C-alpha cells in the first residue's frame, strides 16, 4: 500500500464518458461469492479469484479488481474508496527520442467501486485500452482516511509506464496476442509442425530443454539498453542468416544457442530521492469526474541488474528497458528469437523469493511476513498471497516465454512454530511447476529450471548441497549445477583441480543440470577477488594472461572451458553474453538509497580487473567521476580501497566515514568530505560503470577469428543433442584427468552416440603451463585410430601422437566406428 499523495490541478471540465456498470459489477461480485462457496480450501478459492484481479479489457468494457484487506481492517467506509481513471487526452510522447520529461493532459474520472469482503470490484465502460500505437487509461484505487487521500496500486498490472510507484495502464492483451509475429510458433506446439521439440505432459505439450543457452542482461546488451534494441539485433541476424550475409564478430557471440535466459525484466524499486517519474501539479480536489489535470511524466531511467524487485507489477515488463514505453517490446523481442531460421527459446528469470525493502509501500501489509536476507520476506502461507504470486508468474510468462528459471528456490521457506524450524516450501515450488501458459491460442507447459543450493545459507552448504532435490521431485525439471553457482571462480589457480569432484559429478549425473562457469553471479564474484601482485599472494592463474583484463576475459571465455562444456559434458551449457563479448561486468544499481556506498566499496577490485589506465583516460568513459576531481585512475583505485577499509572500520556510518576520509585525504574536489559527497560518488560510480560495461563499447574490439571459432564450438553441441545425457563413466565412456597433475591440469573424455554412429574425443589443458600428451593413449577404452579433428582451439595443432597444449587450449576429434 502506498502512502504517497498525488495532487492534481483542475482544468477545464470535459464531458465524462467513463462510467461504472452497476449490473455487471454485481455479477462479478456474485461470481466472487460463488468461488468462495465452491471451494472449502481458501487457497483453491483464491487461485480462482486472483485470475480476475487487476484490469481486463474486452469489447469496450473493463473488469477491475483489488484485494484490499488493509483498507477493510482499518474501517475505511466503502463509499470513501474510489477507482480513479486517468486517460490522456493527447499523444504521450514518452516513446520519442530526446523526450526526457513532458506534461500530459489527462481526463480524470473517479468512480465508486463495490466492496465484497476484502476485495473491491468494478466493471467500467469507456476506459481506453493501451495498444502498440497509443497509451491507455491509467488507473489506481484511491481512498480517504482521516481527511487524507491515499492510493493503492495494482499489484497485477500488465504495464507501469512511469515506474513501479506510478499507476497501472490498461492494456488490450487480446489484440497484443492476436497480432504477435510469432503466433504460428505457438499454434504449432505439440503438432507435427512444431518449431521446437516438446513432450506430452498431462495432456499438454511441455517444451523440451534447450541444447545450449546464453544469459543476457538487457540493460547493457545494446547501446540504449532496451528490449527493442535486442529485438532489432536478432531481426538483423535473422535477415543475414536468410540472405547468406556474413555475421560480424559482435553478432556471432549471440549464435550457436537455442535458448536465451533473460536476467529479470520486472519493474524494480526506485531511489527515494533521485527517481520520481510521475508527479501531478496543484491541489487535489474533492471527488468528481470529467475534469482534466496535468501530469508531469518521465520515462523511467534506472540502473539495475534486475533482482531488486518489489513484487508489485511483476506481471509487467520493466519500463526502464522499454524504449517505447510499450510492453509490446517484450513480445517483439520474443518473436524475433522465435522467428529465427533456427528458433531460440526464451527463459524468464523469475525472482519471486523475496521483495526489496520498499515493497511494503506498494503491497498490502498482508503480503509481508517480515524482514529477510534480501529485504522483505513474503507470507507464502497466506492463501491469497500464495495465489497472487502464482498468478504474477502466469501473467508474466504469458508474454510468450518458453521456460522459467526460479531464482533462489531454496529461499521459499516458512516457519513452523511447533518444532521451531524453517522448512523449504516444496509444495509451493510444485505449484509453480503446475502453472501453465496460454499464448497464441495454445496452452503449454514451460521448461522448468530451479536455482536451488539448499542447505544454503548453512555454513557447509557448498559441501552438503546435492543440487538435485527438485529434480528428484520433478524429473522433467533442471537445476543449476554445482559449477554454475556464484562461489566458483575459474580465474583462481587450482580451480579445475580442486573442483574436479564437482565437475566429475556433472559428468556422472548432470543430464538435468544447467552447466557453465560464466553468468551474472560468477563473473561479478570473480572481480571481487583481489588481483595479487605476485606468486606469494592468493593464487590467481597467471597462465591466463599478463594483466587483470586478459586474465578475467580468458577465465570466463576460455577455449578449453567452452569445449569441455559444449563438446563433452552433459546437461545444458550456459554462457554469459558479457563474458562472450569480453566486456566489463560489475554490480550496478542506482536504486538503493541506503547501501549504495557499501555496495560500491565492495567492488573495490573491479578497476584492477577491467579498467587499465588507458581506458580510464579515454574521454568516452567515467565522465561523472572525473567531474568530481578524480582525473587519475590510480587515485580512483586508491580511494575506493580506502572507502572499503574505512567503511568496515566504521560499520558503514556515513558521517564517520566522511570524517575519516577527510582526515586521510581524498581525490574528491573540495576541502571537505561529507556523507552527501560519498553518496554522490557512489551514484556516479554506478552510472559510469554501467556505461562502461555496455556491450556497444566492446563488440567492435572482438577478434573475428576467435568469435567464429567459439560459434563453431557451440554449433558442435547443437549438431549433437545426445551430448545432453550423462557420461557412462562406469561403462564404455571415459572422463578423467591426467595423473599426476605435475603442474598442469589436463582433462580428457571419450563419448559415443546412443545410435553408435559417432564417437567424440576431447583433450584440454584446463590450467597450467604447456604440456604434451598422447590423446589415444590416455585410456585403453579410447580407440587408437580413425579420428578426424573437429575443433582445435586457435594456435593448436591437433596431433594424435604428441599433442602439445598451452593453458586454455583443447582439441576435439570425432570418429565414425
């Protein structure tokens, strides 16, 4: 629930044409009562009722419903609660280039709304639905209490064009679905003409897993950080593939995948002071309708990696990554991927396990159980909350996703006061698995992926976690593998030796795992590791490169690693587009008004990994920090390390931090250092690093030959989907490493296709200096002759008798028995 007050300036009165339809509204209330009476279980009743919450438009009529127990419990009379509708009377130019702020004239109608128990319902005629070409009516619930006006925003909105703290927009979903360019893709699911493989699951097609996948952060993937920009990129790639035009290196890093996992694209929290995308001038007047008012609106401009969601409007796309302000951009991007000559599945990263701290300003208090590790914990045992979260999932996925990745599945817990214990809510995770989608007239079940590291956060979780609890419960599902989680740092020397036991588990029973060492978490954690100055310090692998940028780029995009994952190991390998592009990556968000300084200080090693002096000196980068007087890269490096040390010493009290840093001396302009200076520094850091990390800066710097080779590595996997299955390590297949290590870790493996028509041999130097081996002599199960080289990392000669491999080099051979 939002206590923010909105004020309006009354203008010329116009004729109102938005009105409440009393009889249909009563029918809606009667339907609600029937659901309550039909179900003995409150949760089952709630699952039906929440499907009609929010706003649903059809043929000029809109149904609207709100769950409002907080208003009812507070004793607010029903005739002090209204539905407020704000309909633009002129074109909204928020989707035009160069428009930062605009004044929008709207007609305001405030209508009575009918109460039924803890709910409010209305059926309204005359609201304008939003389409691709025009903005629709905005709506919110308003009520008076103790002489003050308050607002309630729709948690189940499909569009929030001015940010998550602004009103929802009515969207014509039927037209959006009917006009989507990939409608045939969905119509053919489960038929002989299906574009991607499906299996039958309880009478519905379930989308089969991808063969390999790439993770994409929309905010840095294109120059303007939008879904529209991504759609155009894939449309361009599609056109080139159809006409035979050569791809650029920057386009090749997107190819060789049949799955894309988008980092979260939900509306996110906003900085209390720096973000205000919606405001109205003048004094609010008494309830009446048919007036005009002036709204000052901006297109949301937010920096975030997507996980700081507030749950409210989870069903909508994040307007900060919509260049047009229209949710249709999300559909266009999905359609662009589905319509490629070889369709690409889209997987949504669903982060519903917690809410950011400001969620209590937007959600009814019944949603919130209390504070938690990431902000606020939701009350998943409350039947309406439980049902609403599932409905939010269903609505978002109905934009056309093929798969769902449940973020932090181990975080869905509930407290049982009997034994005084927290329990994993596996029943709720099973409910998430049961949600079906309907797109293009076809009902289907998505590919299901869980991230679950239980018993995390128990101290021994890395050793104790099997990463298989949910696979056991849902055999069709996938989980993130043990080498995919954030704590894995392949830039560390001995990573491939010390992690052998986990890598072997992937080989032995990893067919239902997402594998890969490069993702948003691992790359970020890798850059938090100090870069040592010599061998006597923490063991960064010096064979990866001569400096931080070379080492981090190779660690997360190394030929031997890519070939191991895509050409030998089972499961679904997943890469990270930023790692493919050898682009910088860090933790970036300008939405936190409490801990920004601490977050930036904890990124104090990023400069060593990603920012040499020549790039800091480049006029394209770090302009905000330079405006604060930090002209030298080493001064910035020293300052951010001091910031970290002083923060830890003062327990992150900004007043004490500022005083201490002032006494020590700082490169910031001015004689004094204030808490406001530290906050401004952190905000500038986030904005500058976000711009620095944008892929548009790095795509032209890629080595075309390397990009072409790595694409061929991924295509090797696409041509051999049978590699998904486990390696038969107890039978005729092989996976091992050369004993003794003797300073170099050499992995090797031998696999045979189920049909017996092809065999694959892999040998790779995972870490260490140059070494020479005899591939066919590594194990007696490996045939001695008949091998043909299929892939050899750049600079490698694929000699079967004496193979010499430097760090990161590998060779793959194939054989026809």
